[in-house]
C-alpha cells in the first residue's frame, strides 16, 4: 500500500479568490494524491519523481470564502491523513479569508491578517510521546510550542501565514541521528564528512525536521512561505568571490550545491508559488511529463548554481491589502569585488518594480529577507569597513589590509546587506521612495532572521514629507532563532554592538575604511531578546501591532510566553528620511 512519507504541508491560500489552496506531500511510491475537504472542495494530482522520491503539489479548488474546513489526504482511494490510531491533534484545516472587500468575521472592519515569522531551526529531538516534554540542550522549539498552543485551543486565533526566513534545515550541522544515517551510506572520514553530500541525504534533513509530530500538524494547518539562507546549503554561502573560489576547488561542492538547490525547489520553492505560477512553470511541466524528473531538476539546479540569473527564487504574495515581497539574499549575489551586489540586476529590478507597483494598493508592505537590512550599528560599520578593505581602500585589492578584511569577513560572518554597501544604499532609497511616495502604505516592515537574537530597529527622521504628507512607518523586525542557540560571549557582543561605546568603535572602523558618513540614522526600539522565539504582525486596515513570544519549558511541555507587544501605528513613530545621518 502507498504510504504518506511527509506532509501534508499547507502552502498557498489564495487571498484574491478566497477559494483556492495548495497542499504539498511526499509519498513512498507513485500514486494519485487527492485532497478532500469537508465543504466539498477538492483537488488531485499525480505524483512526480525526483531521485527516487515521489511528490505532489495538489491545487484545491472550490473552497468556501471566509471559512475553516477540515480536509483529508487520499492516496489511490485510501485515506492516509489524518492518520489512524492515536493522533492527539485536531483535524487539519484550510482557512480561507473573507471575500475580498468584505468585513471581518465581526462585521465591523477590514479583514485582519496575522503574519508569524522567524528563522533558524534545528530539528527538535524526538519525544517519548506526542506533546510531551523533551530533553533539549537548546531549549524548547518555538514551532512545537505554537503547535501545542493551537492544538489545545482550536478556537484560538491562528496565524494566516507562517514565514520561515531561512535555515529551515542545517546541511552543515547535522544531528546524531542524521549522522548515523549518513554513516550507513558512506565513510564520514571522507569529505564532506558529517555534512550532507547529495540529494538523498538532503531528504533525510527534511524527513527529520518535518516529521516532528507537532511541526507536521502545524504545517498541515497553517499556510507557510519559505526562503533559504546559508545553512540550507552551507555556512557563509556566497560570502565573497574568494570564498566561492575556495569552495569550488573542493571535490564535493558541485554535488552539494546542485543537490541543495534541487531539494529547495522540491521541498520549499514550489509551495511558494500561486496555482497560476505553477501552471506556467516549465520545469514543473517537464517533471510531470516524464516518469523520472531527476535530470530536468538537476539541469535546472546546475544552471542556477553556475549563473544566478537563470533562476528567480524571490516571489510576491498578496494577503488582501498586505503585500509580501520575499527576497533571495543568498543565491542572487554578485561577488566580483569591484561590482559587489546583494542582488544581480534582474533581481533588483524585480524588487524595485514590485515595491513601487500600483501606489495606494496596499496598506502594509512587507519585505522578507533572511539577512537584516538594519543591524546593530557597530556590526553595520564593521561590515562596511571589511568590505572597503577587501575593495582596496587601504593598500589596494592585493594588499595586506585586503587580506585582513577577507579573513574577518569569512571568520566573523560579515556578509549582510551592510557588507554590500551599494546594495544597502539602493534598498534604503527604495524603502524611502515607498514610504514617502504617493499612496504610501501605513508601514514598511523588513522581516529578517539569521543573527540569533530578536530586535526592533527604526530609522530616525521626520514623520511627514515637506509637503505635509504622512510618511509610512519603517521598521526592521528581526526574529531568530526559532530553535537554536547563541553562545554567551556572542550575546554580550550583540549587546555591546547596540551600545554607545559600540557605536563609537564602529565609527572608528568606518573612518579607517574611509566609508564616509552613513546615509541613515536608526536606533533600537525593542530588544535585544535571546531565546527560541517567534514574532507576529497583526495587520488590520492601516493599523498594525507587533508581538513576540518565546518558548519556555512547562510542566507538561513547551509553552509560549509573551515578552513583547505594542501597537505600531497608534503611537508617534521615529519615522524615515534619507536626509538623516547616523
């Protein structure tokens, strides 16, 4: 009998028609996958094959707008989800938004959009029983805790979407269980050792992460959007041209990067796309047209690894009057030291066009990028300093200072937006244009993770344009990790990086690197917080509120404790203007 290997994972819920969704599954053999909903909506698809694994992304149509309906997954006419036997979770459901333009469920205002987000998740260790306490060296998993909360109270408000902002799996930091699986396949004494080497080993990572009972149920009932960061492939992925040249010289890198992009396309990227985009995707059509799509997916991934312009991993999602632009800040980089850019020309044009499209069409613009735009000021200056040294500002591009800059860049992870100075300035200018332009949204929020702590940072400046028009409130919202750790010395380092002394040290580095005065001032208005955590934006009309929860050990399992909550649009903000100086 055909079995469900992973999933179901609820991915896309259409906010335009309010009647369509997509559900991703992995099965153990070829079959027809059907999703049947309690309200009569349904969808079906034949599986496609990649490297001996079988997948389907089912488009469900006919859903009732403004409703929540339970669903089941059927493989070749046999129901496999919900599983039989002891299953301590409520039925998996699909929740659709109200008909566009309609009032919310209380009939007294616009629909509310709840966006939960975070990044950096090690797979949680297995528990002895469902929803039980786990012995976990890095503390409770925030996704497990969220699942436990929602399962215990099905009437509680759920996120309308869960944004996973990178490091969904760790290809370079595997668990003991995964290392045992790898050792059964090959000699771990040979490179790349206990790191994953090929596509099949990547599937082990997703199996370990998404088979977690709480996470499996959570992803089956809360829609998700995903983007990769470095650990989905390898730490410091695409830090610099020197880094890339070094890793390409290894015997194992080509298979690693091709397999990483193949698995990302299958497990994460496909579900980010709308049904219309899926229908127009030539690669998906190609893999469905053959009994084995491995070579088609491998060829696509190899091309994307060699030339970042051959694939676009960035995408747009619309949630009523909330627009999300999820930006690839890893694979789209230009690494030539004299033309260094976070995004290549085509990707940058896509971001600019999408951000400035249809002024007045959204109340809130969300820019998802795994790497923060606004960092602790000392870190920002250190990254710009190292970039200037590598560029040759002190002693030329082949001099001693350039070697020092490259060493520090790779050893200290100095590779965020600030390490691509021209890209930082162009993103800043784009945000300024949106915030001060005609039909500006109420907020522009940059959502990020990566740095293993959480904070809120805001540019400082006037709240209106010279003509008296209100300026959108601009925020950097950083939330990380979901389930990971940060050494105590690094916690102290990040606190120092936000301090006045840290700012002064940063300015000294900037002076040495001749980076010039920054174009922007910003300050921290929340945090830093350390722990396994999630942030949630609650958006209704032009109102916005932000909250953050941390996972704590409880008597019977992990619990979520609120550590921060405040409105974002009902208080006087320190707003944004390019003319300010940090």
